[in-house]
C-alpha cells in the first residue's frame, strides 16, 4: 500500500440518509488499512438526480459547490458507483468556466468507487474476514457501464475466506431503481425489480452484494416485501462482517421496504 495515503469520503445523500452504517464501516475499514480518512463538511447531493432528470444547469450549480469541498483531497472515495460516475464523467463537462473545469478534471482523476480504491489504489485484493456462506454480486449500471468496472468487486468477494461467490443470472441487468425513474414509472420499475429478485433467489445465495446505495435500497425493499430469506448488503458491510455468518441477522438486517413501485426503504 502506498505510504501515508489520505482519502476523503464522499458519503452521498443516500448513504447519509439511508445507510449511515455503510459510511461508518468504510471509515473503519480504511483506517484499519492505514488510510487517513477525512470528511469534508458541507457536502450534499452530488447532483446526479438533477442531471438524470434533465436539469443540467441546476446539476452544474451543485457540482460547482461540491468541487471546492474536495479540492485538497489526495483521493476521494465514494460508496456508490453512480455518484462516482457523476463526478468522474459528468462534472468536467458541466463546468463552463475554464478554471472550474480544470478543478473538476483534477477531482475526477482522484475519485474512486470503494472497490476500485481498495484494489487499484491500495493494492488490497485479500481482506481479512470470517464471513461464511454463499453470496452473489449485482453489477450496478453506472459502475459497470459508466465506469467500465466489474472486476474489482469480484476480486474482493472471491478472495474472502469462507465465502462462496456465485455469479448472478442477469448480473448486468438493471435492478429498476434508476433514481427518479422508480418514482416516475413505478410499474416499470417494479417489473424490472421482480425479475432481479427472482434471479437473486435462483442463485441460491444467502445475500446479494452491490456497490451502489440506490441498488441496495431497491433490492432490499423488494426482498423484504417478498419475505425473502436473502439479504442485500453493501460491499463494505460484507467486508467488515467479521465473525458473522451471512445468514445471521445483523444490525442492518432486515431492511424495511418502502412505498411505491421501487424498493426504497423508509427511514
């Protein structure tokens, strides 16, 4: 691991509002690996919901506010592939001012989704864990298609002692969340989610792992409403579930289901 690594955590709005335990576990994990973790105050949404809904000017304003908050960060770690994609792929193009665009490009180059940071920056491919059981992995759309990443989460899962990582049928298919898509078109979102849940259960896994809070919220809600025995976990939760069988209850399970067609859980 590179010496004296500093990383700023971009918690994301879903992480802050719905999955604060994921943020806590990421901080614990990174500190255990010798990383100095910083948390810039004042961070809010990255602007992705605005951008995806066509409000580019408003998304640019959010981006312009966010960029200076992380200007001094050596690395930025994001627990959601979708938000990492927004910062890396869309922030530079949203900035009309040349100086802000240059700042956005520098931020994009230093920003990594969690599994990418662990494997590609820290060189960590085998993390200590006493987790037992069969798990499967769901590729989130933005991490897979937007950032072209499918290897790093699987590398970490396959190297966990006592974990049997199995491929999910339709692993690269959307879970139906899509941000505000799940609210605007709940019937379509639900139909997509039902296919995803059926594939998860068909895999025989005790838990489904993802690297995106939106997908986590969607699938956890769908599994809960279905009364499924399968749990949905963020990758950080699995890596830090030391001494815990994946079939056993935890502080983050069960996750309650939400209203509407999607899988959003209520706080």
